[in-house]
């Protein structure tokens, strides 16, 4: 189970960050009581690409976040679709991802909550897994068991001009 926790956390986080960067939260999602959380969630919106620190050879990780949905993708056998929440008042900022869908090989993960803490600095998202609720958050990102370093991917601009004909 300890082996799955970092993987599930990564998948949840990546999925959250891949959403379209320019999308706005809906009016109903911007309730006054949750403004700090919504502001933090807005910063996470979009597509993020990077690696799991120490496992760069395993390839690129992609996270897409749209609204409160996070899609984490490493390859066809390791991806997760999750719903995320950002608990208010946490330092460092936390992200809790509930796994909704995944490959059949990871089916036992559905319904599990992956906890992570994160920071966004200079266009880079650092995301690290956390232990269960009863356990203390690591003192630093470097001390976390599993850590991802991701950069925001700018959406491709669509060509508005039709192709030229001869």
C-alpha cells in the first residue's frame, strides 16, 4: 500500500494541473466563503508537465487541472482521474485528490484519497505526497517521500487563418 500512495498522489496531482490554463472558474464555484481556496485552485488550473524527482528515467508526467478535476498521466498503464479539494488554512498548501477512475491494473485505488502539499513559484509547481491524516506533514519538500517538479504548459494558439489554396 505504501508503494501505491506516491503513485496515486502523483496521478491525482498531475491530472489536476493539466486543465486549460486560461479557463475561468464558474460563478457557482466562486462562493465568498471559500475565496482563498478558490484563488489557490485558480492558480493550479491548466496543464503541467514535469517529472517525479529521482525517477526522471520513467518519463514525463502530465497533470491537467480543470475546475476541481485533476487528471494525472504518466503512460497508458499509469494514469488517474480525480476530484480535488484544497483544505483551507494549511501551511504549506495542501491538495486532497479522490481517485475516480484509473487503469484496471490500479482499480483498487478507486475511492482512495491521496494527500499532497504544493507550492507554485516562478511558473513551477512542486508537489509532494503526504502520509495519512494522523501523520505530520513533512517539514520540507525535499523531505517528502515522493516529489514532482512540473512547469505550466502554455495552450497552443489556434491558427485563425484558413489554409491557402492553389
